[in-house]
């Protein structure tokens, strides 16, 4: 579905908050230079990302400068800067994002018992006071304030509801309930959002957001479950880059909503034809390879080797593809020639290479091709040309 079609459809809009430049960059080894960050921000802005989290301004002067530079460059997206629930952090984030056409301060504090006891060494009541004071401080600096309950999914629901209520009262406009350690499972995640949204006064005045980590491989499933529970913002990263096992992958979230719109009446305003390019930009910038079988953007995501699949693809692409390569910006499906390929794919390949063999010559060439494929991991076009030409020359 094109951007225009998404906007025109009567589906509920889900906002995409990309944190490749912040949570993604926290992936070990994924540090990016200022120039690389600007390239990533440009790709995100162009594809229609609603909010770009550009960095953590208090973390270093470099991070501050990067947020300022992204804020100045970005044309359409909101630009967010992260801040702990500490006055100095919030002031610094405010200073950085004020350069944006539309800026956001994103402030967070832990709410789970384990974080309160061991990391923060604070009581529940102390954290409640911190929430009110820091969200109010951020709101005095800017109208667009996101508050996150770090480790929300391991926080008792009654206490989480009290925290959210205070954040809303203090002026937060987006409430994010992160699955910081990737602990949630989809049904539970959906129920958490539904319960908080139903019981907290003022919940209907703010946007709820999901931020899922992939420790159990459930980040995308949990993000979609959160939307079913009432969230309307998903925080994600290109290629699923992020701490440990990463964050929910933007391209997977976007294409799951678009491809299965029949089952989920929600959509984003992302122009999905930019996904493949964005994946390459981020992979190069973060020096982080994309696994071959990565959904949507991996090298094999639209490649088929099995003879049965190749035969089906040649008859009708929908037999083995649920979305078109073009819809994610990939030129075409690849039929990989190998020992699993059948006659139909071999014939198609010969045609592509300019050969039109008679029946007998074709059968002989196919036998030689299978023999070669058994011995060789990759059968390239040049191998097939050699195989046909050698035989023609020997007649
Ligand atoms: O995972 C997390 O909890 C975070 C917060 C800072 C939003 O990244
Ligand atoms: Zn995170």
C-alpha cells in the first residue's frame, strides 16, 4: 500500500518512533560518526518515520552535537532526545532538540522492584515524586514530552498505573511502557496496555507507546500485541539493531501491519519502498551485517532455491511470496540456481541467458547442470553458459 493509500484507508494510524540512532547505536560495536548519523536520519526522514530519536544528549558532547545536527537537518519527522529523570539531563536534551522544526524530550525512569532496589536505591514513593518533578520540568521546556517507565513489563500493574497517572498529570503527551529486557509474551503485553489504558484517568488524552527488546525473539510480536491493547506508537530500529538481541525491527513491524491489514486494522504512514535502502544505509553506517535470512531486508528474503518453489514462482509469484519485492524496494525475486532447482527454473534461466535449446539438448544440459550443482555450492550464470557452450562446441 502506498503512503497515500495508507492515509486514505480507514485504518487506525500507528506512529513509528525510530530509535536506531539511540538504542540501535547502543548495540556493541555499532557506534556511528556524525556523518553516518546524518545519512541514517535522512533515510528515516525520507521514508516517513514519525519520530526519530537522535541520541542521548547528556551522554557526551558528540552525542549532543549529533542530536543538534540531526534536529537541524530533518525536515518532516519529530526529533527526540533522551534524558534520564535528572534535571541536568532534561535541560541538555531540551537544548539539543530546540533546533528541530518539531522537537520532543523523552525522559525515563525505572519502575520495577528490581531496578528500584538495586539500580536506583529508591522507594516507590520517591520515584513517584521524581516522575512528577521531571516530567513537569520537561513540559516547561517543550510541548512534546514522552515519559517511559523503564522495565514496565516487570512492574506490578497497580504501581505502574500510579506512575502513568502522575506522568500524564505532569504533562506527558506520550506514555511509553518498555519491555526493557525482552521478558514479555504477546498475550501478557496486550493485557498490560489494555489494563493501563482502561484504568488510568487521562489515558485517552495521550498516545501509548510500545518499546520491545528481542531477548526472546518476540519484540515484533509483542509490539503488534501492544497495538491490539491500545498502543498507537511503536518504537523500533532498522534491521532490529539494539542492545543485546536488539529492538523490534522497523521493517518487520511496518510490513506485518501492511501485509496483514486484513487481520489488524492498523497501518503506518511509512513508504515501505524505502525499507531495503534504509537497511543498507544502517548496515554500512553501523558496520553491522544483516543476516541473510533476515525477514524483509535479508539477502535471501526474496530468494528461492527449491525446485517446487521456483516452479510455483514462475507460474504465479503469490504461490511463495506474501509481499512483492518492489513493495520493500527490492528490484526482483531471485531464483537461485542450485541442486534443488528443477527443469522449469533451468529453462527460465536459459531463456534469460539467450538460449533456446531443443528438447534433447535441453534434457542433456539439465542432467549436466544437476551434476555440476551437486559438486558446486554456487552455480553462477557463467557456469551455465560454459556448460551449454562447451556441449554445443563438442557436437
Ligand atoms: O529499553 C528501554 O527501556 C529503553 C528506555 C530508555 C526507553 O531504551
Ligand atoms: Zn530500549
